[in-house]
């Protein structure tokens, strides 16, 4: 816990120093639109040292994952004025074909389009929640940086300086999470939906069961019974819900099994404001403390 507090202090110091920040405002700015909150956090950390760049998040703060998101007329207006569109990829943005068809000249940066990210497959479909591996989050930052430098070379030096600072911070975060989770005596977790396999793989946790394969889709009676049986077979009965979704199904299972409920945050919702640029680190630290508390 002392190490966790030390890392929190590092994050706070990084926020206060803000070495790459800029107060200058220009009318003629490069406009970068991000698909949803995790991509906004990556992009704002890379671009915050550039004087003539505006980063706007496409989707509302409460949107969450984009599995079934439908573009609104306001979204289309936002994309119409964009120079660059930063996406997570791996099927997260189900509306991408419509964007490409409507704006064929829009430059698209796919943060997951790098050989350093190996997707976890669910049948024939990749799981898109790669940012919940801190290592893969670092690769996404580096990939966005590389493509931004090609598309906007005049700001390349500023991008590189700020990205380096952010990658250093994420590396510290990852290393501390690895140390803390390695010492946990219990490794089995039951999650609300398929958001956490990358986090589990990185920190050697075992996802024993998933309550809802798709958020908002109630498990069938058979699935519910199978999940209850799996939880009852575990030495420590823990269910992790998510703040973005109703815990109703998890509470039903907890009542049947005596499992304790904790909350893990997939970090998909939040206010897209520059002052929240370290929200990923803050919330991953909270996830770490939750895992330590639950699995000790």
C-alpha cells in the first residue's frame, strides 16, 4: 500500500508540473477528434504541448464502450470539421464504415493497428478492450504518436516530448501494478462483462466467469446457473461490477453464492477536459487498490 501511495504522489507531481502544457490559443488549429474517452486521454497527453492543436471527443461523457453506438447528426457535424480521427480499432467503433463512406478524405489513426498489440479473440472477433492492459495502452500511445508526427511534422518535437513523459508515467504505473498483483494470494475474478481479459492477462489473474457477455444483455437462466456453479467452486468468491452498468445481475448471483461485490472501472466514461489528462492513471490506481483489497 505504501508503494501505491508513492505512485499516486508521482502522478500528482506530474499533474502539477505539467511540463508540456500551453496556454496559447490560435484560431487556425489542427482539429483532432477522438472516438471515445480512452482515445481522448491518449491523444490529449501527446498533443498538450502543441500550440495549434484542438482535441475534441466525439461521444458524450456517459457513452461507455461503443459496441452499439449510433452516430448522431451532431457527431457527423463534428467529424465534418475534423482533420484527424483517432480510434481504438479492433471493431470497437462499429460505425467506422459510415465515417469512411461519408468522409473519405478524413485521416484516421487506428491506435491498435500495430504488431505490438496481439488481440484476444472471442471466436472470430477480437476483444477491443486493449487499453486495460497498461502495456498495450503504452503501445497505443506510441502508435498514435508515430502517426501524428507523420501527419503533423511541425509539431513532432512537442508531441514526442509529451508522449515520452506520459509513457514514463504509464511504465511506472504498470511496474507497480505488477509488483502489487504478483503478491496477491488469490487470482480468480468474476467480471461483469468482457472488458478485463487484457488486464487479467497482464497481471496473471484468472477470469473464472463473465456475467454478461455484452453489457445490457441479461444472462439466460442457464448462463446464470452456470455462473453460480463456477463461483461456488472458487475458494474466494468475488464479483467485480462496473460503475457504468447496473449491478442487478451481479447482486442476484451474490445473493445465491455469498460472493462479495467490488467495482472495477474499465475507464470508458469521463469528461473530455485537458485537466483530466491523467484520469487513466488515477483510475487504474483505484482499480489496483480494489484488487488488492478484494483478493488479499
